[in-house]
């Protein structure tokens, strides 16, 4: 007997509602329905809807993260916890240091002694504030912000339309959207040395092996690569120096040329493709190292 519901996060989701919304070309509402009904994230909800479209929903199993609280309770000492013992030790040490500083040094001299120690033992480090310190702090903050803004390509048009039509937009999507708006894509340079569709698929299959081969065969799909952007070359102990590195989105297409996106995990929508001096004619994939804009040419018919 065919099931009329799917179990997600302990909640029964009606297949008929998802089917009705998809027939009405309301994929966003279907994702929203799963997201709110089962109290799961947007990406997981989108994954469920896409598996429903692909006819693979009966094989879906929600993976819940197990909390380690019970393990902590089992390993907790019965009589005297390690935390209490450490607290007593540190307390005794603190009192000893306090008495020593009070009796032999005097609290008012402590900053002076620390500055002398730092200046004598570490001549390049100064305890006093300066313009250099301010510049370093600003550079550090800018570096941290740059790292934090590396994001997967985001289809903002779908959320622009949702906003115009007063549709619900999850809070986490709004936060990601605000960050994505601030990313500067103007310095990206389109690559000339880049993989073909066949080379991109070969690199992905080489990385994931049988898992992706089976997935592509199941959906009778092939991989296409979008616009490629030059990425900074890197060196690794395992593979040596890179001679080419590009960041690009990829999508899977079936024999009818329907865009299947990344189908399902483990496939992603964006990768870095690299070539090494040791193997200059072969492309490999690795995690993407920079933010790139969403490829609307590659994903022209994504819905």
C-alpha cells in the first residue's frame, strides 16, 4: 500500500499537499509548508520537495542529530566531579599568587613589571597602545569579515519575488540574504583555463566515485558547469603546487534537459576545480574558496 505521508522530524507530512502545490507551480510554498510543518531548516525542506519531484521521496529518511547528554550523565562521577577538584586547585593557586603579589611586589607596581618583562623578553611586542596596534586590529577585523562572507551562491530572485508578494521568508534566509548583498563580486575575473562539462563531471565522479555514478545513472543525468572565476592558487603537501584553480556552479540535467540542480547530497552546487603541476591535464574538485554570484544562465530553467 502506498504511503500518503512522509515522516519528517517526527511529524507526518501530507504528500497530497506537496503534490498540489507543485502542480500549481508553487515550489516555494511547498518548501515553506514542509519547513513550518516539520520545524526543519530551509535546505532540508528544499531537499525533501526536490526528492518528491524526482519520485524518490519514499526512500527519504530524516537524519536527526543525537544529543550526547546521556553519555555525559553516564560518565559523570558519583561522589566528586573533576570540575570541583580543578576549581579547588585553581582557587588555592589564585590565593597563593594574590598573597605573593600583595606581600612582595605591591599591586601598584604590577603593570610596570609586566611591561618591563614584555619589552625585555619580546622586543617586538609593546604593551602600550599605538597607531600600529590600531592598524593591525582593523586589518584583523577586515580579514575575519572577509572569511565570514564566503557563501554558497544564493538565488536572490526567488526571495525578491517572495518579498514583493508578501510571502513568508524564513529568518535564517533573511540573515543570509543580508550578508550576501554585501559581497563584492566586482573583483572576480572570468577564467579562460577552465574545465569542460565532461571534465567537470569526471572530476566530480573521481572525487565521490560509485556514490555519484549510481546517482547519475538513477536519474539518467549528466553534469554541466557554469561560468568559471579564477581563484587564488594554493599548495598542498599531498598534491603539490596548483597551476589552475577556478570556482564555478554546477547542475545536473537529465536526458530531457530538465535542470535537477544538485539532485541530492553528497553533490553540491559549487566547487573549486583545480589542476596540479604533477598532473597538468586533469581537473580535480575541492571545497569552494570564494563567493561567486548565482549563475542564472546555467540555472535558467531551474524551477
